[in-house]
């Protein structure tokens, strides 16, 4: 009789209590309840067990504890009743707020905020060297101002999951003393400088690759959307590839590019990017700059929306806001209303198309609507022309040649400072001319040649 080999046991999931916040002068796209449901999904993704939740409406944060003193006592009682080990606030707490709340709740309860939770999830899902560098930088910049009270020594802080660091996000354990804290501060600043230098090399490498792609004249498309909207599934369906797909938040962190054939025998490169979420931590936006440039440098964006989600329109608006924050609002966008196969009435999805500009209803899983989507992509990239006026320096000879080759020129003026061109450009080229658009009012010095075509 063979002996049964004991299997390693997983550490128990920490019991977690959630706190939602509604600030009067800080409107969000999701309601407090919807945002708490999203926070619960984030907690589950991070390996935590949600055992209770509450919320509070505030005119402004309490200077000491963010929430009111009465609410603090209420949460303390609920935490003791539910045996919670972690309390997560659905907002970003200042270091002072976090310290004061930890004092109120006691030494056995750790206080985290939404930012720390998202950073921890990113740390768990980062697999490539670039992704690990980006997450480490975001974590370091988040932790630096929080070293005064809670700190896990630097030897233990690499990585992000609770099981690897002793606490979610690497916070929650008492530091070794003021002298050691000063040493840790210097060390973390040194590592931040080092990580930024490494990521700048990554950024330069990506920039060279993008330049090569543009020289090949193959247009690039970036898939954007709320986390878990189905971007990776869509990329696999369009490119017949095998990018990792999972029904969870932030399953994809590292951008993946594949070649796709369009109906008119044209080709395009499509890149899957990290999913967005409301209240995306500013540290992540800064750390993932090299990755997000794949979006800002694209010729066309496909915004994938989970049409089955109750807050689909709010998620769409949240992504649009994030695109503005990373200065990608000038790039043409198509909206793909995804997951039609999950609807009881798929035709109902078509009824809401009017709520989304340039949209098409699809199912990336079954392939429904993909032919229509590709036709729209080809139209925008190769058939859709936009009237523009650009003033190009002579040093930008490549752009001048590009306009002559693919644009429709109606007027051109040559001067000492550069060339003024009026005409029409295909949508796929607009992003490359963005820095020179709308320059008609600037005079062309000593015009040597002017043509009306």
C-alpha cells in the first residue's frame, strides 16, 4: 500500500473588512456600492477573504482619521465582531490617516488603502523583467512617505503578495527604530533612482521598436479598456494567437503585439495593454509610462467594453478619463461592445450602440461581429480622411514625404522655417502629425513657393 504524499497547504486567506467613502466634492463614475463591489473583487484577486463592509458619506476628510470618530468606533466594533485582520479603505489614505487608524483599530489589525491593494495585485501578476521593474518602482514611491510608522525591512519587501512580504503591499509591520528608518529612507531613494534608470532604458528600447514599426508603414492599434473587459480574448481572436487569458482583474500587465490581416489585404499590428480601473494609482501611471506609450503612439485605439457589466457606461467614461490623463485623447477610437454571447437578448446590445461613438457589438469568444469590427478598422486606417493643416520643419523630412505619399494635399507653402501643408490625412497617420497640427496662423517666412492644388 503506497503512502499518500502530503500536499503543501495554502496559507489561510486573511479576513478583510472593506470601507467605502463618498466625498461630496469628489464625484466618481461608480456609485459607492458599485465601487465597493469592485474593491471586493480586487481583494479576492489579492487572495483576501472579505467578511464585511460599510461606507460613509463625507463633506471633507477628517484631518486625523479621514472618517468621523463615530464611524471609527463602529468599524472597530465590526472588525472585532468579524475577526478581521485587514481593513481596506476604498480611497487613498495619507500616511497620517493610515497611522491614526492603525492606532485606533489596534496592533493586530492592518489598515490598507485601494492604492496598496492594486499595487499588490500588480506585484503578484508581474512576470516579465519590465513588469517587475515597473511595479517595484510604484511600490517604492508609495512606501517612502509611509516609513515613519509601518515598515517591513528592505530585505523582505521585494515582491508584493501577502505571503511573500508578510503583509499586503509590504506595509503593516512595525519598523525597527528611527535610526534604521533613516537608513531605509536613503536605501529606498537609491533604489528608486536605480529603477528609474533601468526603466528609462526600457523606454528607449521600446521607442526604437516603435520607430522601426513606423518605418515599415504598418499601422499600429492599441486595445484599451477597463480591466477584465476581454482585450486579451479579442487579441487572440483577431490574430489567432494564444495570449494568456483569465477571468480576473489585471490578468495582463505586459503589452503583447500581434500582426492582424485586414479585409482589404492590408496588415496592422495590434497591441494588448494593461487594463484600466477607476482611481488608478498615480504611481502606476508614472511607473508604467513606457508601457502606456504603446497607447499614446498608436494610430488607432479599440476601446473594449464589457457590455454585460451593470456599470458598463461608467467604466467606459472612466477609461476615457484615463486616456485624457495620459494625453491619448487625440487618437481615433473605435468602441467594441464585447461579451454579446452572455446576453439573453444579444440584439439588446445593438440598441445601446448609440450611447457609444463609432461602436460595434461583438463577442470575442464566439467571433460574432469581428468581421464588422475589422471592416471599421480598415475604414479608419485606410479610407477615413481628416482635413488638417500642419507646419512641418524641414528636419521632419520623413513626415513631409509621408504626407505626400499617403495624404491628399490641397495647398502647400515653402519658407525658410519649414513647409505649410493643408490637405487630408488618413486616420492612421494623425497621431504622427499631432505636434504640428493647427499651425496655419503662423506665418511662413519669405515664401519661396506657394501652390494651390
